[in-house]
C-alpha cells in the first residue's frame, strides 16, 4: 500500500478510520436521497444512484435539501448503515449536525476531485487530514 | 467561541446531559463556522417530526432528551407529522405507525415545544423583522430570511432543537449582516405564468446556486404564494437560505456572477419534475402548507365542481389556518376534497394509503415524492390540477 496523497482540510467530527472512497460530484439530501432502511442512494439522476453508502468513506461536495437529513444520518448510524466517514468540499450545518449526533468522523474543505471512486483512504477527523493510498483494497 | 460563565456550566454538564449535548452541538457549529458567541433567539422551529422520515432510532434520541426533564426556553414550534389524527383516512395505517407517531408528538410536547405540526409557523405568528431565529425546515428558513426579514441559518432538525432548549444560537452565517448580501444576479427572461413556474424556477436555481444568495430580477409578480413556492423549491434542490427580490446597489450588481433564465431553462426544469403520463389518483395542494389566501384560491377554483370518485383531492394546512378558513373549507369539502391538517403528502405513508400517482402544484413535492414516497408525479398549476380532479 502506497501513500500517494495527503489532503489537509478542516476537522469537524474526530475519529480515525480507513475505508474505500465512494465519490460523488453531486450534493446529497439524506432525506429522500438515501433509503434509510437500506443505506442505498435512491435519488433518480444521482451519480451514485443504486449505490450503498454503508461502511464507505462518502465523499460529496455538500449537503442540500431537507433539514431532517441530520436525523436520517443518525438513523442510518444506529442501523449500521452509515458511511464510515464523510468528506465534503463545504460542509452544511445539516450534515454537520447529523455527523455530530451520529458520531461519524467528518472532514471538510477537501478538494474531493483529488479522490477517485474505489481509492483506499484514511480519514483523521480530529486533525482534518485525508490520506489517499493506492495498490491494495481496504479491509472493511 | 466565547462562552459566558452560565453557558460554560451547561457545556460542562451542570444542568444535566440533555442541555449539555445541546450546548455541545451549538458550540461545535459556532466553532466551525466562526461564531464569536451565542445570541438569544426569538423562536426555534424544529423539523423531524414525522415517524416516516425519522424512524425508530430518532425516537430513542428524543426519548433520551425528553427523559432528562428538559424544557424549551423560547417559543418553539414543530414541523408536520405523518398523520392527521382527526381525519378518518389515516385510521387505515398500521397500529404500530399510529402509536409511534403519537409518541413522537408527545415527546416534543413533553419538552415544552408547541406541537403546531406545520411547515409554515409564520402564518400562526410571524417573527419580527430583524429578529434572530433558529429554524429548521428549509422552506421556512428561506421564507423567514427573504419574505419576513427575520434572520436564521438553515438549521438541521437537532440543532434547532438544541437551540430551543438553550434559547440561543451561534452567531454566524445569516445572523451577520455582511453575509446577507446578494452574491449572484439572476435575470429572469423566461415567462412565469403561475405558481408552478415559480417553483420550477426555484428547482433550477437551487441546483446551480449552491449556497449563494441570489438577487432575482424580472419576476413578474411578488405575490407571496409564488415567492413561497420559489423559495421552497430552491431549498430543495440546493442549500439556499435566502433570496433578494428587490434592487441592490448598482455597484454591487456589477461585480456579481450573472445567471440568465430563459424559457428553455424553465421548460427543462418543468420536464424534470413531471415524470408520469398516467392519470393521478391523488391531487395534492399544500406544500408548503397553504395560507388562508391559497385556501381561498382553491375554494374559488373548485366552487360548483365535483371531484371524481376515482381521485382524492387533499389540501394540507395547519390546524390554525383550517380553523380560520371555515368558509373555504366548506366549499372544498362539499366539492369532494379534504382539508387535512398536521401532515402533508410528502411526510405521510402515501403508498399505504393506496396512492400511486400524485399530481401537485408544488415543485418541492414533485422533486421529493418519487424517491421519498415511491409515487409517480404530474406537476401542474392549481387550476389545471382542479380541472383534472373534476373532469367528467
């Protein structure tokens, strides 16, 4: 496993995890956009349509839409369907509050274009650091 | 962020876990977004009331909070639930759903929060212009900032709840005058004919604006209901918290990114919202909840007509407005429609109520319903919806 890139962002929720990146170029509304019973993206026209966000490191530009999204993140976490960590370009308060109460490590102010789908990445939520690796699958 | 001695005590847990967790949410937000301090709010409005949207896990969270003997310290109101307990159509839902929804409503009530169960709390009591609020419900946030001139960030459900309990919000974002100026200029060249065109425009703008504040020029009307539809839609497809409809200074306008809206942009947005060629089995108005004036419009349009037997027509509003609108409610209900309170099509169990295709004038509902409710959608203005409902 080779460390290819270290990105410095802003710490939002502390916690260190390693996992596989699932990257979207589109904003996500957790209410309506994600099926809270399965953890699958159900918004039509979304570039992650049909993908599961369970246990991935979910990278997307920012949240949008319903303010109930915070509770949906909490609900996903309690059912074991939440992402391992969240990386945003600009965090919006709805996703931030959801990550706080669900205790999902989170970093923002990251250029998510530097991360590719399937990259193994390590998130240090406390330091606001994202490390991108190549060459080996993550142990989930 | 600077905390007073009192606030620090709460942060350290001297008033118990529930206040502590609330204070921690507010301080975290304040630290992240560069607030210097907490400021008192006039009111809080809390989203996350429908059992359909929040599920069992969140009931546990609310139970933990309510169980630790907390009370709202400012006026606090709540978003719609999934059921109108005074309307018989909801009795067909499962006993488990009916019981759990009631439990959620009771938990908010136990915390001293008003169970107003509406997304339009401003029709019950409008906040003062210039007052600071902590409101969730994205459509109400845009309405408060843009139409009322009150000041609120777009809060998540839990942070609005935290603010309700603490009575304060971190002083950042929309609470600072310098952040309320327009940052993009929108020139509307497309023809806007009715409220649904305003909604379609909102969806289009939300997608491209991100968190920018648009100054919108060229709106043919500043009718409140149209602006409400536009704002609600913007907050659905984007994270917009505010728009300006009036002129800013010329100098400022010159420096801004300009977005031109032409007829084909609007057509594209409308086509993306209307995805069903099928006949609807539910016609729905009231997203966001209807005002007195909207009930009047619907009553005038439906007067003397009859809703067909094979279609339902719902008009959703707050109980407060329904009680004030008796004369319009009578007209709508004697035509075969239902004026439903405390809930709406988006946050109830449409499929369990045998709805497969929904027709609505609300762009927000048209955007959410296919994924959130699993129904097909036809998107049309009030007049056309009523024509379809009453077609012989």
